[in-house]
C-alpha cells in the first residue's frame, strides 16, 4: 500500500501540508485529507512542520493498516469470497475500510453500504492525475469564490465608507449651517439692540430739546408779561396828572444782573442823590451806567444831575433802568 503522504505530495501539495491534513482528519484517508486541504488552503502555518504528536497518529495508523492490508491480500488468496472492501450501494463507490465508509457517509449523506470481494486498488498514475486535476479545479473554484467574496466585501466596504463619509459630510454641513444661523441671529439681535439704543437716545434728545424750548418759551413769556406790566405801570404813572403835591416818590431800580432795588425818596432829591444811593446799595458788577426810563423812553445825562425828581417827572413813582453809558456821566 502506498503512503497517503506520498499520494498527496504526488498531487502537488507539500509534505508538511499532507502530514497536517492527515493529522487533522484523524488519518481517515487521502480523500478526507484532500477535502480538509481544500477547506483550509489559506490557513496560517500550513507549511510549517507538523508536531510529533500529530505525526505519530499517522505512523500508528500506517502500522495498523499495513498488516490489515497484508492480511486482506493473504485472505483473498486463501478465501476469495471474503469481503475485501465496502461498496456504497447508492453511488457505487469502493471504500477500503469502515472509517472510509463513515467519512463518505458524513460527506455525502449516503447510508447504504455492503461488503465487496473487490479490493480497493492503489491509484494509478492516470487516477492520480485525474484526482489532482479535480483538486486543482476545486482549489481554483474556491479561489474564484473567495476572490469574488473578497470583491463583494470590498464593494460593500467601499459603499459603507462612502455612505459613512456622506453622512459625516452632511452632519458637518448641517452643523456649519446651524452655526452660521446662530451667528446671524446673534448679529441681528445685536443690531436690533443697537438700533433701539440709538432710537432711545434720539427720543431723549428730542425730549430734552422740547423741554428746553418749553422752558425758554415760558421764561420769555414771563419776561414779556413782566415787562408789559412794568411798562403799563410806568405809562399809567406818566399819564396820570399830578392832582396833588407829593413830598415823596417811590423808585424801582433795575440792575445789570436783572435784580431790582426799591426805595422811597424825597421829591426834592436830585438825580445826584439817586446815584449816590445806587453806588452804596447796588449788588451787581458795579460797572458804569446811565439811568433810563421806558415810558416815556428817556436817558438822563450829566445835565440832569442837579435837577430834582419832581422836575424830572419821577413823582409819585418810576422805574429807572441801569444801562451802559452812551456818554461819560
């Protein structure tokens, strides 16, 4: 009987792979080993030497099988009717041992076997070549299927990568849009606050202007009323005929700062006496002045200094206004 390792090596596999396949299939024959090799073609460490424990299983199997085969051939020589192999009744395949039958049943699902007087012959060169071709076809098909699967997985990975990239891009774009909207809203809010603040300032300025105009108008109207009242009083006093002889007169002095002084003088007092009183009692700047009446309008000069108040028509009352001198007094 030929060595299973040599048979597998003759099919194009390395010795390490042959020994590893036999060890991992429990030394159940070449066919089981070939199936295992096809399924584990690309496993790591396939070409590394097999450990002694795994290899010893193969040696023990050979030690057990060789005598059996010799006995089978010896028996066949003495008793040609003795069963030398097993035959699958469902597919007709010849199997040399119960172990091979169990492997065949596991792989194909066939359950009907019978003994055969035909011994399983070693593979011929043509059979080895055919089996090697079959193995190569299976390996080629398996590589094609693996490559196709790898391509499909690569396509799926690329699709997933693109999908993920697109989703990330969309998320980033949405975040940028949200940030831009947020900034725009903040800027809009700031502009609105600035506009409201400017309008408030404008309103305050307008209110202050209106209040100032109202105050100025009220003060002007009050001044006009006072001036009219004073003028009316002066006019009445000037137009009123002197029906009796007055010995005193009441004079009101309007100073440069707008304040007034009131004093009663003898009608025989002169304008010089009046100026002496003003010099002593005035509270304004003390600047040079001339005296003037509004009704009738008259500015007193140096020629009037020694004239009496009665002669000047300042009886029984009058308003004298201090004005800047036109000529030295």
